C-alpha cells in the first residue's frame, strides 16, 4: 500500500505545531507529509499588535519555516490555498493542486467587518505581517506629512481603534508607548495626538475581570488614550469614522482607523462548502469535521463548544497550540490504520494581555489576578514557552523576549 498523503494547510500556531509533532512521530516510510503556507515563514500572530504600532520589528515575529520544519521529512509548498474539495480529496492552490488522504485545515482567522460600510475599503486590520507593517508605515507617513503641509491637518494625528477587545487594547497599549517616540522623531507636540478607542459594549474587555479592566483603563488613560464606550462604529471613510452613541451619530476625522472588533474563520472554509457554524467547522471531540473522517481542523477554523458555559471557546493561540497535540496524535493514528483517536479538552491556563511593553493584566491559574510588572513577566514567559515548544532552545535564544523592561 502507498504511504498516506497528509496535507496540512496553514503554518499558523495550529498548523505548524501539528507539522512539527508529526515530523517527530512519523517515519518517512510511514507517510508523506506536506505543509502548505502562503509565505515561507510562520508568524506569531500574538505579537502583531507590536509590529503594527512599531514597538517591535516584524522580523522578530516571523520565523523561517525551514528553521523549525525538517524539509527532508516534510514537503513544504509555498502557495496560496484557493479552495478545498473534500468530496474529491483535493486542495486547489494558486499554482497547483494537491491530493490528500488526510487533511488538516489550519488556515486561521480573518477580520470580521459585519457589513459595516467602508471598513473593508478604508480600515486597517492587524491580521498578518503585511497588514501590521502597513499600519506602522501609514502612521509614520501621516506624522511625517503633518509638518509638510501649509495647514496642519488634525486627521493625520487622530488614530481611531474600533473595538476594545484584547486585540484593540493590546494595540492601544503599544501605541501609547510609541507615540511619544514618534512625536520626538517628527517634531510634533504630543498633546496634539489623539488615540481614540470606540467600543460598542458599556466597557472595554467585556466579560473580563472588572478590577483588571479598571486597572487597564487607568493605565491607558494616564498615557493619553480616550475611550468612547457604548458606541458602535457605523461607518468608515478615507477621512474618518462615524459612531453612534445614545442615538446620536458623531464623526471623528481620521486617516487611520484600525479595525480590531472581531474575527471570523478563514472564509475558504465556508466557500469550500463545509457544514459550518458562523463560518467555523464545529468539530467532533477528536477534531475531525462532522462530515468527513479524513478532515481535521485546528486553530481558529475550528469551533469547540464549552460544555460548562454552553458557548464556544474563544479563538486563541493557547487553544490552537493545545489542539495541535491531539490533532497530530490522531492524524498519526489514522495514518497507521488505527481508530483509537483521542478527544480534545481545552485547558484554559489563563489570559494575560499586555498594555504596552511595561504593563499588563491577567488572570492565571485558580483565578489569580495579576497586573503591572508581574503580568508583564508572565506574558513574556508565555511567549518564550511557545518558542521553546516550537523550536527548542535555539529558537528561544534567537527570538525570545528576555528584557522585562522592554
Ligand atoms: P493563524 O495564526 O491565523 O495562522 C494562519 C496561517 O495560515 C498563517 O500562516 C497564514 O499565512 C496561513 N494562511 C492563511 N490563508 C492562507 C491561504 N489561503 N493559503 C495559504 N496559507 C494561508 N491568542 C492567545 O491565546 N493569546 C494571546 O496573547 C493572543 N494575542 C493576540 C494578539 C493579536 C494582535 C491577535 C490578532 C490575536 C491574538 N490571539 C491571542 C489570538 C490568536 O492569535 C489566534 O487565535 C491564533 O493566531 C489562531 O491560530 P491559527 O493556527 O488558527 O492560525
Ligand atoms: P473580540 O471579539 O474579542 O473583541 C471585539 C470587540 O469589539 C468587543 O469588545 C466588541 O464589543 C467590540 N465591537 C464589535 N463591533 C463593534 C462596533 N461596530 N463598534 C465598536 N465596537 C465593536 O475580538 P479581538 O479582540 O480581535 O480578539 C479575537 C480573539 O483573539 C479573542 O478570542 C481573544 O480572546 C483573542 N485574543 C487574545 C489576546 C490575549 O489573550 N492576550 C489578545 C488578543 C486577542
């Protein structure tokens, strides 16, 4: 019998960890493993807000695939997935087509714009290395332009962030650190710059511990951030946004709107005709799609229900990394002809969010609240732990975060 073809789509947290696990556990004579990714690097999505604000260069965030994947054991294909044809067991790529016996879908998330007019055309999103770099360069361009025009244009210095979930808040934290540096660099009075967060819920970080939310607000407001809560962003144009609060519509002039108000699964899943729940595949306990025994899903394309709350688990890197262990185990079992598949049960170890490079908040094991330097250190430990898990001590030393003050 021929070796089974295992094809993994996407080298995000879920896809790359599944690949690395499989390359260790399956011999070259047992299966052909192919990893497909748009770029020749893996990026840590959880660091992109730093790249977008310009507090961390994007080369720190991306990791060459060849540095963590053994290309003598895994066939790496740099290409873009166009569609999946599960009935034919084929994947259409931009430049070729692949056949599989076992498929792992790890194509990640994309921004959800909920049909709000103008967002797709005019807002920036923090979704990958290129979109993050664009935000950084766009802000710098506007700061550079400000003093080169006859009339000062305040819209160049107003930065609107739509959504005060973890992404919005972490980005704002970095911006609050970066703006004073940019002001010095571009001869701008820093009191002129406005960072404005527009959040639809009555408070930012809805559902998170109220004391820690208050801590975050104090930390960010003390660095000049303005929060407009209970306000839905309704429209975005090239020159600004409109939000609605208390039945009144208000405009803010701005050339920089960063949309951080929610994510959905990669739309390839829905467009390929998989049965889905708001764009995601509601997987079985063993991480297979409900329709196809040979299709596994990992990361943000998978919907996992939390039996305790009756709601889906939030899409996080933490869960994607944990799920990869089970997916790799089950793919290996299937490739070896076994039906003994493991069930995945996410273990939520905590949530830690940065508020810039020197402040953070978090809830860790047993609901312990942390903030300030302790949370900052914890965030770096989480980041470094992932690097160690992915690429060992070499990768940790190359890309790790060791300076607790920066
Ligand atoms: P992703 O990380 O989204 O990666 C998908 C991969 O697929 C990418 O390599 C991409 O290039 C590739 N790809 C996409 N489309 C195609 C295509 N058509 N063809 C080929 N390749 C393709 N979660 C946490 O747990 N902790 C945090 O601190 C945290 N911080 C975050 C900070 C930010 C700014 C953001 C935006 C998210 C954060 N998250 C965090 C959420 C977390 O990043 C996601 O849940 C996680 O990235 C999902 O991983 P994934 O494996 O599904 O795919
Ligand atoms: P989210 O869905 O968690 O938050 C989006 C926010 O936008 C919500 O507060 C919502 O009320 C608001 N919103 C929605 N529509 C709006 C509108 N029209 N106008 C104004 N506000 C609006 O999305 P996210 O912050 O991008 O996070 C995505 C996932 O990534 C989540 O699962 C999150 O937990 C995870 N994440 C985790 C971390 C961390 O652990 N440190 C950091 C970033 C992201």
